[in-house]
């Protein structure tokens, strides 16, 4: 049986998905000023080159074809062929577009895509804590070939009128985002603690996969070490050095994340949820949840219900 990897588990739990793909084509001398994205957003350069400036004080960064960047959610930014060109308001530019496409300048020697990734704010912490506010993957790197291939497919879908092109574009954009994260996690040491830190060691990552796949199992340190072919001591030491916490402390926190997810969905009884997470009773689960989250599960669930009903 395949063991789920930490990145897959986190992306599923955070429910991140592409909700919109925008296209900017340009030529000649141009500059577009964008407001803070508010969402997780990446920009992929499909053709040509431009300058990127993060407001208010960022230094100009040259982006070439194949480069992909993730911009901070709370910062405005500028894309420009000429930093001295008159700036166009990006929000107004795209507000006039019915299909998410816009053009500035003269000609079409530049093309980029913006993928807007929606993520539940209550679930986003697991993903965002592992990533920097800004990251870039150089399209010229050999390992970026799969990303270049995806960008070519994305270009074809966005400019076509084929049935299903909108859905195909969003799914391709989501794959571009996945490659962006993969590249960062694989090639930017040292990584942060947590599940991302585990990716530096296949056996430690495997142990996290085991806990993710069977969170309700009564895992012991010896069991996990044996499953990944390590001694108890080397496993415990290696896990804490990469992940930042002891293995069973990580398991407890993962159970709490899953508990929050189960309580948000609201369809499972506390007894059923408790058993699935390895607790002997609903009261034992309630005590653990309140100790870790500062609120009883029933109040957590009802509080969410009130908030969602109000919105």
C-alpha cells in the first residue's frame, strides 16, 4: 500500500485549490501595478521577460520565461517591461475583462499567468508556515522542465475555446503551484521545522506518512522506528532535529488538526471522531482537545456553525 507523503496530506487538509487563472499579455513599454492578492497567488512567465517589484520598498527582480514566483498575500506588486513607464492599475484593467485576460502596451512579446489559490483561512497555517512569503523558481534550472511543460499546456488551454478549457486551466495552474512548492522544498535548505523539515529524510518522511495514514493507531516510538528501519534512539533524535518536536508530540498535533477538520465538517459524532483518532472515549478526546486548543469540541463546532451561518 502506498504511504501518503506529507505534502499531499497537507494540501488535502488545507483544501487549497485554484479558483481563477488570469492572463496578461503585453508588448513594448508597459507597467501594471497590482493590489495585494489577499489569496495565495503565483505568477508564471510563459513568454518574454519583465521586472517584478514588491511594494513599497522591494528591489527590482528580473523574471524570464519559465520563471514562477509566489507573491506575498498582503503586498502590492508591480510587473513592468520598463520601470519608468506609466503605470496601469491592474485591478481596473482586469475588472474590464470578462474572461480574466488583459493586454497592455503595443505588441504581444510578453505573456504571463496568475493563479489564484483559495485556501480556508482556518486551515492555511500548515501550508503557509512551511513557505516563505515570497519564493521564486528559476525556469532555467534543469529540474524546472516539468513546469515549463505545464506552462505550455496552460497557454494552449487558456487561449483555446475548447469545451472544459476553464476547468483544465485551473487544474493545470494547480499543478504549476504544486511544482513550485516541490521545487522550493527540494532545493532550498534549510527548511522550516514541521512536516516540511521531514522531507529532507526519506525515512523520517515515511514515519510521518505512517502517522498520517493511521492516526488512530496506538503508535509507539519503537513501532515507528521499526517500520522505517531505524533504531529507537536514532529515529527519535533524527525526527526531532528535522521536525522540531518528538514523534508522538507530532502525532498528537496531527490528530488535533484532523479533529478540527472533522468538527468543521460537522457530520460525524464525537464518539466516531474520537475512535478514528485513537482515543478510548469521547470524554478522553474532549479533554485532549480542550487541553491543546483551549475550547471544548462541542463549543468549537457550535462556534464554527454560528460564524458560518452569519456569513
